[in-house]
C-alpha cells in the first residue's frame, strides 16, 4: 500500500466511524462500531512495509497508525464499545463488573503500547500531541498550585458537594440572554456568519452534556447539547461551538483534516472564553468562577489518572487523596470507574487544562492587538488556529504566546 491509498482509505473509515457515533448518540441508532474499528485495524496492519512520507504528513500518519494499532485492536475496541453501549452502571454487582472491565481495558492499552516500543500507553498518546509525560504533569501541577486555594474557598462558599457537583455548578449564575441565540450572535460578531455554513445544533434531553459530530470536514459538523437553562449550560453550548468552528474552518487536506483531542479541546475552551467575553460581559466574573472550579476539577482528574496508570491497585486510595485536596468529602471513591475519561476517552482530560492556559493567553493577545474589533479576532483565530488543521500541532500554533 502506498501513502496516498492509505490516506484515502483511512479518511473514509475515520469519518464513517464519526458518523456512526453521532447517529448512535443523537439519533438513538445502534450502529456497530466494532465493524469499522476492525476495518481500521486491518488498514493499520497493512502499513507495516509502507514507506512514510517525509515531513509533517508522514509524522501525522505515524501517530495515527501507532495509536490506531492500540485503540482499534479488536480486544480494545470491542471492550471500549461495549462499555460505551452499557454505560453508566449503578448496581453494586455491575459496578464491580465495570471496574474489572476498565482495569482490563487499561491493561490491554498499556500492554499493546509497550509491544510497539512505547514506555506506556500514556506516553504513546501524549507523544502524538508533542508533549512528554513529565512536562505535561508539571504544567498541570503548576495550574493546580496556582488555583487550588481559591477553588477550595469557592467550593466552600457555594456549598458544593462531590455527589452533586454538576447540579451545584448549574445553580451558580444566571443566563442574561437566550442561549439558543448564542451561536448566531457569536458567528455574527466574529464576522463568520457570511463565511461558513452554520453548524447544526440539536438540543434535546439526553445523557451527554455536549457532543460534536464531525461527519465531514469542513462541510458537515453538528452539535448535540442539552437545552441550556443555566450559565453552565450556555458555556457548554459555546464550548461545543468551539469544536465545530475549528472543523468548519479547517481548509487542510488529507490526514490534516483530522485532529488530536488536545487541539480539539483547546479550540473549544478558547471559543467558550471568547463567547463569554464578548457576548455576556455581565457574566464574566461568575463565568470565571465556573472556569476555575472546572479547571481545578479536570486538573485533579488528570493527575489522578496519571497515578492510576502507575498504581491501579490503589485506585480508591488515590481517588480519595487527589479529590480530598479540593476540600470535598468523597463518600464513594469507587465512583471513579464511572468516569468515561478513564475508559472511553483515556489520557484526554488534560486538554481542558492546557486549553484554558492557551485561551487565557490568546484572549489577552486579541484584546491587546485588536481592541474591540471582533471581526479581526475572528480572522486571527481562523488563520492562526483553525485553517491548517493538523498541519501544525497545538504546541506549535500556541508557541508565539506560550512559554511551554
């Protein structure tokens, strides 16, 4: 197989998987993702003797193949998709079954990554994002160090509990605008309303707070969210719009149409921050509270995950230790297995923290450079972050503003 043929076959299967996942989540379909995962795995297997293109295209292909030979491995994909189809579980016996399944999934992923010459599955994933484990851990620990004390005070002030964390956040602040108008308003102020087709938004009651289906780049991107009845809900809608805009404005070709979870989440957080900043000025302070609380939570989640990969037998103790730092009483540490960032989307949640760091610098830069000329904000975002897709990593795109 030559690289061009691989690229064509991969993109057809990749976007078919994305379509099936969207239809399963948004339309209650029952597509069998295992079939597509099996075809992807066979495709990756067929590339063992394929010459890799030089430069960034070959690098991205290598990242896709290396990770795909782990994540689309029949045992890994089958177990991952089975958890996705039955999640969440609640009864005690089912909790134990889920715990065993998550541990087995971790063992499979880590073992297969090591077989391919990587120190661990964590290093494999982070390597595709141009980060090292120790470097990223230090970044997230620094973020937590800078924000933990303030967050602990906010948790106490708002009387948040771990069992009711998300419903508690929904009670903080009010939405001064119609959330359903947010998409059109943000597209308008950034000068995007005449440049791209509006992403379709499906608002309905369902288990997922927000999800973006990328069925084809750049022409078919869809948003699924619950009805936004709180400031937190409005922020979620803006967050999902950020995912959608990054794909809508991607003008790259081939494997550069794809993305890493790190880049995807950073773009979502960036647009979320911008939306709050320019559309809901009176909510900025309250939104900053929500950003900080969630930032500290996801930073804690990532540090717990890193330790979990190293010491899985100590899962519950590690959970108590990490989340106890937030001043929260954790009565059921076994709940960790219900977190889909441990099973469906592993080594993913750090993207929210890195995204927050990137967003803070980017918004400050936009205000300094362009003031209130918001169409220039939109143009800068499109040119610097969206247009070339995966041709450059997030690390490279953010380098002019960040000191990694």
